[in-house]
């Protein structure tokens, strides 16, 4: 697990070293164990390492000057020992026992495309072949590890985080991508290949980019295909998933450092805990306890750990701890993300790092097996489509003026957000519910000169492009949208940043290639049945976990945000949103922001729009200070 940065065609070694060190500085947290750089006339590569496998070996950048190949790599290749044996059987000499060496030799032997189809892991890497002057950028199938790039003036710049590309002379002025700004306000994050800056892009999950003699081409080596379902029987399906999940967990337990589990007491992390305990008797788990009962899951986690006989370590955090974590994240987060669960995820990672260097999580199960609450309402979406949009607007507007309780998913909160989808296409409704800002919010809070050129309804249709899903059932359409949008841009980004800020590696067994393939071919009745979500996971856990866990409904990883905005964060957030000096402030209507804040302080729940705009302000503020 690491961080890297680099660029092609250095002007001079002395200049390149200074330039490269500027790029590396913002991502030191990704690799606290060692660092190294390499520069020649064609490529400049820098690397920070978090040592997990072969602590003495595995150093990067990896290079073979005779062969003309160079590699920087972030992540883990699972099952790498079988690939190592294959290589040695073919006469390939391995310099050490690391997965980095295995990946490097596979790339040299097979090339990028075949290697990507062969390996399983979470990764991003950049591979340079100097003899053909070809640069390859690649990212894992679901987007667990990040990779950003920018091509300008016959050079390609790349890095593990956006800030590396900002902290160098290619961006003399921040250029806000206005379409990405709107996308963020609709979704809580910037989707697809775009970033908040117009001249920096993301490599997409399952994608590799080939830049040969300055010509850039993009290819997908992996994409979820939900068109081809099998006729597998229920018992066989459960048994197959049982085998696949145990294998995946077992592969992710391989490490030369202490390892544990994130345990929430939900069905996903509890299943991971079951298989981890089965294959590693002394494994530990980690849970955080929140002071507000409606947000706290530690009781369920303790039930699971007692049942499985796992040493579960629980840390209780109060509001001050959350505020302290926010101060850290504000100074490091460089891609706007308004999911507040990054704060407890950061605290959990910080707590776990006191004991282990690697943690397993249950991330990905909700997207692959229809675990989110909106899937329960899937049979009603077509009916909600018939309710006139104006009624939805009136209901949500009325509820935005009425004070409410701050509890997790209160009825007031749910109705306010669900009403936003009335009258809209069924596939859009769920994402309108989840949106931090309603169309009315966006129209009132954004500068009129900016927003007048955008039609909010047509914007939604372009944002959630479903052209590839024309022949899919609605369950599959929504699944694919969650997989393509929410999983890589929210969940996995949150976990990557929160863990890396603490020097902790997090692995997700549900995202193995074999389980991805199994999920895409699994009939929907094993995912969603009579409003019951994750059907196959509940059947799988029936004889493995306590009954009250296997039937437990989904509970998000949340904090009492509305209350915190009114109390300890009030002054901080008010000063930020009403500032005129922020690079993003010119896009917003300050009197309306003031009204939004005032209403929240009076008891009206405006937590989501306030938090989304606040995190956007803090993000652009940090990026501007890197210049």
C-alpha cells in the first residue's frame, strides 16, 4: 500500500528532482515506511511505501534498465504466490518475495493487457516501456485505489492523489470544472473521469490508459455486465458464495504485519469476521462507539464478536474527537467528498492502527447484492413516477421549513428526500433522494448568472447516463449505477483516504474478481426478494452468525451531524460559508447561504446542503493554498 507520483520527459535531472519532490510532498501519509525516486531522460518516478508484504524487499520504483521497463504501484496483488510459482516455473528470476516484484515480472512477461486479466487485487499502477516510449496507467476493477493524471505540453503527469498534480507548475491557477461542481452538488462527489479541476482526470475503475508516442488511448479490461444471469439453484448459489468468500478472505489475510477486521455488527462485516476467525484464530476486530444511541452500532458488534470468540476492541468517541478528525481531513482531503461518514471511518482507522497495520472490511456487499434501503422501495418507483413533480416540490419545500428531530433517518428526513423523486424517471429517483441538494436548493443557492445556463432535469439525465442499461431490469440498472457511481467515488474513496491518513491498509474481500463475476451472473431473486435485501448473504449467514444479525436491517456509518453544525461547528462553518475569499465563493449566493444557515440554527434540518457546500469550500481552499 503506497502512494506515487511522476511525469514523462523531464527537462533536466536537477529540475525534475525538485519538481518531483513537490509532487510527492502532499502524499507522504500514504507511505510512512520508506521513499525513493528515479529519474532519467524519459521518466521521473517517486514512491512512498507502506510496507505490508516482504518488508525488506518490495522497494520501488521497480526498474529493469536493460529491458527498459519501470513501475510504480499502489495496492496489493492477492494470490500473488501462485503467480510467483508460475513465473519461476517459466525460468523468471524473482529478486524478492514481494507482490511488487511479481507484478513487475508479469508485466514484462505478458504485457499490461494480459496481466490485468490475470491478476486479482486492489491497485493502481504506472508502467513505462522506454524502448517503445509507451506509458500505461491502470486501476483495479472497482476503483479501490486512486489514480489521477494530466497530459500537457507533450508530458503526462500522474499521481495517487489530486493534490500532487496541483502542487506543481502545470496548474498555475485553479481551473474549476463547472460541470463537476454541479455534479458534486447533485451526488456528494464528482463522478466518472472528471475531477473538480478541469485539467486533471481520473483513471476509471477497470480501465487502463495507453500513451504511446504522445497518443492517448483508453480501454476497459473489466466492466460489470448484468445482462447474463445463470440458472443456478438456491443451495448451490449459497454454497458457491460460501466457497468464494472464504477463499477471498483467506487471500486477504496474507500479510507480514499484524492484521484485523473492521466490525460494525452489520451482516457484511460480520461475515468477514466469521471467515477471518475460521482461518486465523487470533484475529482482532475493531469497533467505535458513538454517544448517541441512534447512531451507535457497538452493541451489535459485541454480539458478533462474543458469538465468534473474537477479541473485539471498542473505542468510544465524543463530538470533540469527531471535530479533531475533521481538522485533519480538511488539511488533507483534495477531492470534494461530502459523505460525513469519512469522520468516523478516520477515527476507526486511527484506533485500529494502534494495534494492526491491515484491516479487512465489508465494503462492496451492498452494491453487489442490493443491500441499500432504496432497493426495498424498488417496486414502488414506477408508482411514484405518476405523482406530479409539482407535488413533490411542494412537499419537500414545506418540510424544509419545518423543524425536525436530528435522529438517524427520521421520518421527516426520509419524506423530505423521497418527495424529491416524485414524477421523475424511476432510475433517477433513488439518487435524487440521496442528493445533498434539491433542484430548488441549487437554483436558490447558486449564483443566478452561473446556474441559468443549466436545466436541472436534463442535467440529471446526462449525469446518470443509462445508455448501456437499456435492456436491463430496474434492479440491475440501479445496481449498476451504485457500482459505477457510489461505490468508487464515495465508499472506496472515503475508505482509502481515511485509512491512508493513518498509515493503515484496508482490504475488501467482497471485491475479489471471482465474487464480482458471481454477483453479475446471480439472478436478482437471490439479491432482492419481497423487499428483503441481500437475500443470499442472509441465507449464507443463517448458520454462521447470531439470528438477530443475519436478519438485521442496514444501518449507515453516521454521526450526529445536524446537532454538531448547530453547536460545536457553528462558528467554523458560518465563517467558511460566508467568506468571500474562497476560490469557489463566487459561484454561490451569499444571502441565501446565510438564510440556509439561520434556518438550520432555528431547528430546520439543513445538514446535507450545509455540509456539502462546507466540504467543497474547504477542499478548494486547501487546493488554492498548495499553489
